[in-house]
């Protein structure tokens, strides 16, 4: 499980770095601040109607569905609502985990 979270975080970091480097594929209007993002992994890789209702309640939007994050979704949500949404999703039976999408610093030790 730790490895899958690490892989998801590295994937999200690479997307952020790629966008920051001015990739020709990146659209500046699509840039999202890191404090607006969270990663959610669903138990069966899909969402139920009640989870969708929770996402709608917080105006959470799936971003980068083209990325393969091992069945996890990268979501954008108002930074002021993010902690509460993570708490609510984290306690839902259909959710394996819900975490902030934080930058990862790789160290060469």
C-alpha cells in the first residue's frame, strides 16, 4: 500500500513539474494550485452515487482523467473545503483512501 501511495504521489509530482516546465501540451488555463488537489482511491475503482453526491456537494472536479494513477482520481476542490472533503471521503466505505496531493521531495541519501 505504501508503494502505491508513493507511485501516485510521484505521478502527480511529475504532472506538476511537467506543467511548470512549460510543456507545449500544458494549457495555462488548466493550471491548478497544489492546495486545490487531492487524491482519492476507490475500493472498486469506480464511484457510487452517494460518493458522487459528496463530490458534488463540495464542487469537487476530477482533473487529468487521462493519467493512470492506479485507479485513483486526482480531484480539484476549493482549498477551504479540502480538509473536510478528505475527512468525509476517508470515512466512506467505498473509499480506500483520500489524501492531499502534496509535493514530494526526492532525496539522494
